[in-house]
C-alpha cells in the first residue's frame, strides 16, 4: 500500500478551505488543517476521517502573525511526515465602506 499524499490547507475552518478539506479527505489525503478557530478544526476532524482522510492534524494559526507561519508549517510537516501540497487559502484584508477608499491617481 502506498503512503497517503499529504496536504496543508490554511483557512480550513470555513468556506473554500473547509470544502477543500472535505474533497481531499474523500481522496484519502492526510490533512493538516490550519485556521484561527482551532475548535472548528477539531470539530470537523471526525467527519473528515469518516470521509476518508488518513489523518487529520488541526493547527491554530492566524496568518496575520507572519512570525508564526513557518513554525506552523514545520509542525504540520513533522506531524504528517512531509507536505506534498500546500494551499494558501487564508488571507487578511481591511474592510473599507463602499465609497470611502481612495483610488490612486
């Protein structure tokens, strides 16, 4: 039997990241799920394993804290043995009310 492929997905607690986690679980990947809401990741783990994920590793990370990104990726690689795929899905943004931002001249 071959070793399962591995993937790290940021922003995996909701939206596109959670949908990616479900799809890669269905394909039998070992998952490192990364997001600010560790409780959401831990809550999703049993369903992802039932869907076919060979392993689920939840890791708390706020990508706006750039100094914490590399240690989180290293933790994921160590927990899964390696990382075959990394999906940088999480992002940060600044909300500005419509009409309040200024466009460059």
